C-alpha cells in the first residue's frame, strides 16, 4: 500500500470517529473591506492622477515668470484655476475635451506653455472679481477653525456660495439663492456643517486626500447638497498647503490639454 493510500484511509478513519476537522490556523475567512474604504481607495488613486497632471502644469506656468494677479492678493493655485476656467470658456466648450488628442513630453509642455502665455495676456475680468471679492469673503468666514466656529449659518452659506460647484446647484432649487440656502440648512444640522468644514479645511491629523475622501463618502462627514466637486473645490479655496481646486471643470480642462485622465 503506497503512502498516499494509507493517509487517505487514516483521514477516513478520523472522520468516522470525530467528524470533519477544520484547523482555524489553516482556513481563515477573508473579511471584505467596507464600501467606504473601497470608495476612498479608488478616490485616492483618481486624485493622485489629477495632482500629477496639475503639478506638471504648475511647473510650466511658473517658468513663464509672469502673473495676472500678485501672490499677495491671490494664491497662484487660484490663478491657475481660472486658467482652467478660461480653457473651458474659450478653448474647450461643451464636449470637446473628450475628443482632444493625448500629448506627452515636449509636445505637451509646448502646448501648455502656449496656452498659459495666451491666458496671461488675455482679458479675463472674472479673475479680478475673485481676487477682490470671492477670495476675501470665503477666507474671512472659513479661513480658520475659530472663524468657522463663530460664524452664523447665513455667513457660512454665503461663503460657500463662492464655491462654483456649490453655486451651480442653484438649478436644482426653485427659488434661487435663498432657496438653496434654506434647503442646505434644513437638510444639514449647522453643527455638522461646521464640524465637516473644520475637519476638511483645518484638520492636521489626516492628509488632505483622506479628509476629502471622508467628507465625500463617510456618512458622519458627508453633507447633503455638497457633493464631491463641492468638497474638492472648497478645500482648493481655503488651505495653507497650496492644494489646488479639483472639480469637473478642472478635470475637463486638464484632459483637453492632453493628459490621460479619467473624467
């Protein structure tokens, strides 16, 4: 009788005497991660792709040595954000970003450079409004944990109206700005609003991608009428780490420039 046959008979004898034996150190159940962790992991990967593209654009933009607005009045990341807005309005309206060719290397750098130089000398009045009104308004109310804590609900929402992604949700609220404000405050407790914004903008324990991910996917942080573009854009407006604005408009502009990025 060969060795394998003897072992099989021995196993059969054990099963007849004591039943099936399963050793816990051999067979372990694999615990499936919660959906929130899966979403957060995917979000981090997508954001890193965006940030790599943005960093390339920032590098080329800086090489021009020119600014439309002085840094003391407006951070460079917000001037570049308006460069993306200019692309959407002037160069890539509607669905053209999806049809744009991919570019790499020197071709990509030259294309970014030619467009940034054109933008810098162009008339773009909205940038002045941002520097003189929008940025001071949002910084005054959301610029620190204390300012958020002491702000009235009305001031909180007025500051958020600066955020393009939030303001654009007006189309879903019959009654205009006042209705959006009323709906937002009705559906979200003001203390949760303040807690979420404080965590998003001023928490020092978690990195900014994790904070954005939690405010998008974690029910304890997520706000009604404040989706992913709102979260990403708000952090882009208010931070001390030069984190750029990331929203649908930004991604489409980056795609139009030639980057392989998921829309």
